[in-house]
């Protein structure tokens, strides 16, 4: 058998094995570093970023930590340097309209201050520092969030939103599996605030959010991106890591409107 034939045969076998293996097992409760700082499975970058870093800032901090000359520098200084790098990158992505909105935003309008979930968007929902629970079915994936007690249904049968349906806080989500990754694309999202380095903006009604969840052992890595040409010249991408906790249950969520804390 020629080398090319052998390669094609092996590729076909791998594809069959992947199909037989089925979708990745994402079921159960997944916690963030915010609620479990002492878990030894976290990396330093996980703890420093806690789900709020952009992909650029996260990777930059990882690179700083890998350099021996930074061994004597504090993580606070390294994180600050990474955040500055991330902010500089973001400035190249924002449109003039987005920069104008950032400059004009009144922080007292943050929906968390009044405990108003309707004003708190999908991007913040998926990056919130509280645990989630994932349930998988043949035709859908259901994600339960401790934050705001929200429930999302991700359809795996490529169904369309109802005709003339209005945008909602969590939008309409379709998903599919790509090997070990669950990919979710959400549209029909009502305009909501996005917290960014430098301030908030309110995304447009045409915004689309893409999530990629990949399980690596007890770790669930999420890469999310916001596509909104009105505010971003290119997609804005972030990372969030979670750890599996099979014995956990989601707690009741309580929002304190007086302090704005959650």
C-alpha cells in the first residue's frame, strides 16, 4: 500500500472512530476560580484573569509567566502589563462609535446596581463568575446558570427562531459538535451592555456571539467571540476556564441592589 493510500485509510478510520465515540461529555456542574480559589487545578493565569481577560491578554500573561526574567516580578505587575496590552489591542478593534459610547457611559447605569437581569447581556451571562450546569440531549443542550438563575436551550437540529420573534436577552442559540468541541452560535440578542477594558458599550441588535466549549480532562475551556461590525472592526475574543465538580449543585442566586454586588 502506498503512503498516500495508507494516510487516507488512517484518516477514514479516525473519522469513523470519532463518530462512534459520540459527542464530548460536558454534563454536570462546572465551577469558576471565583468560587474555588484554592483548587490546585487552576493555573496562575486562570486565577489572575478569572474569566475576564481577552484572549490576547490571557495569552500575553501566559507568555510573561513563561519567561525566566519575570520570575522576580509580582503577578500583579505582570497582570497589569497584560491588561495594558489587551487594552491596546482592543483600541485597534473598536469603531469610532464604540469609543464614543465608552466615553459617554455612566457607570451608575450598570444593571447589576439595580439587580436588573434584562439589562445584563448574554456576554456577561456566559462569563459570570458563578457555576453552571450542562445537560446534554440528542436534539439540544441545556445550560443552567447560577447567575440570574438563567436557563439557555441550545438547539442541535438547526431550527430557526419563530417567525417575527423579537430579540431576547439570551437570544436564539444553535449548536453542533466538532470532535471534542461544542460550538454555539447565538443571534437575535437584544442590545445589552458589554463590559470592556476602558468602559461599557451597548452592542447592536445585529450582534452575534459564538462560543466554543472544549473539555480537557476535568477542565472546560471556553473561547467566546462577539461579532458586531457596528462596534468592532474584527471579532472581540475572550477566554474562560471552568473545572468539573460532579458532586456540586447550583446555589440560589441573590443580588444585593443596595451595593450592586452579586
